[in-house]
C-alpha cells in the first residue's frame, strides 16, 4: 500500500480525492496538511474497501449508489473532528435564555420554538442547552423542540448513548452534574428525562436535503464548525441556513473579523451587540422594530 500511495501521490490521484472530499464535506484541506491527513487517515479505509489505489477509491466515492453512500459515511467518521464539551459557550447559552427566547416567544407565542445544534459532535452542546432551559424553567413556559445533528454517524451514536467519561463531565457545579447525570461503570450517563428532550440526526451541512428541515428553526447553534471549512463552504452553509430560517431567527456562530466579514458579505444576517456571544439574526426589515433587540 505504501508504494501505491506514493504512485497515487505522484499521479495526482490523492489530490483528486482531496478536492472531492473538500467539495462534499466543506473541509479546508490545504495542500500540505490536507494531503497528509488523507494519506494517514484513509489509507487503511482504501484497503478495507478492496480498492487497489486512491484513484480507484476516488472513483468509488464518485460512483453514487449504496456502496458510495456507505463509504462516505466512513470517510466522514474518520475525518470528523468530534471535539466538544459541556458549557463551552456560556455567553451564547445565556443570550439564548435571557434574550432570544423571550423575544421569540413575544412574537410567536403559540408556535413551538425550534432550536438546532447544527454540528453537535457527541452531544455536549445540545445537552448543555437543554440543562440551561430546564434550570430557567423554559419548558414550563413554552413548547420547545431541540434538534441536534452531526455529519458523523459515530458521533451521533455516541450522543444517543449519552455516556461520558469522568474528564469530560467535570462541572464547576457538582450539583448540576448530579442532577442531570447518574454515575455508572465507565463514566456518567445522561438521565432519561434530559436525553429525551433531544432529537438526534445525522446530517451533512453541505447537503441541502439533509438540513433543509432542520434549518427551519428559530435558533441555530453552529459554533466552532466553520474554523474547519473553506470560505466558499462557509458562505454556502450560511445561505442554506438563511434560505429556510424564518425572518428574525437567531444564529449563534463564530465571531472575529474574518467571520464577521464573510457573514456581512452574504447580506443575510444582522450582528447583535452582545459581547462574546457571536449572535446574529436572520435579516428582515421588520426585526429592527422589535423591543429588546439591539444591533451592532
């Protein structure tokens, strides 16, 4: 296989595969790091698929059909960076609880409020959101649906299991941990009452059919995802979100000058003047008159 890899590298087959993966998954794979990642991570998968070269594997992924779909599932699982943690984005969650939900409920009091964690990895983000909403009493005040998705089926299977190792479940508030998790061999398991609040799904953000329904949400969390995407993939995803989000819906995403410039270039979202939260609202002229909403 090492000889075949070198032949494929020289022939440009690995670059073809890199470009295909970049297009399908949106991942930013530079020449040096991207090629190395593909060679190191996928060489074993090429062998398991009984392909004789990276070129043959590229052709398999391009072929369509059930075999290609299954192979893409494996590629995503291998390349996915399923890094997450509980309470990583406290500013954004606090903005959701204190600003977004009161405003959304005031404009659509009878409509179920949909929240989507768009790249949830192994589930820590949507579970943190659910805990925050329960602590604030939001489930008693409104109909709320929480949806969570990730491109990796392995990550979603782990989220559904809801078992987290000791280092991953460290909490500044031990009482909160003991309230929403039970200790068992191998770590801490999410209590059923919290787990049932989340609707889990495998979805690739680059594929419209997989995210169109999810994007019809009043709140979308998409944090620490776009740092792995190409610029064109970021803009494509933002336009896909905006196409299905209702006007005035909230997007919690990355911040910083680079991302702000990209979002502004789409002319689809308005930034809110909430420090550190990376909060945006789906653009609509009417939202500028809403009470309690202050734009940057």
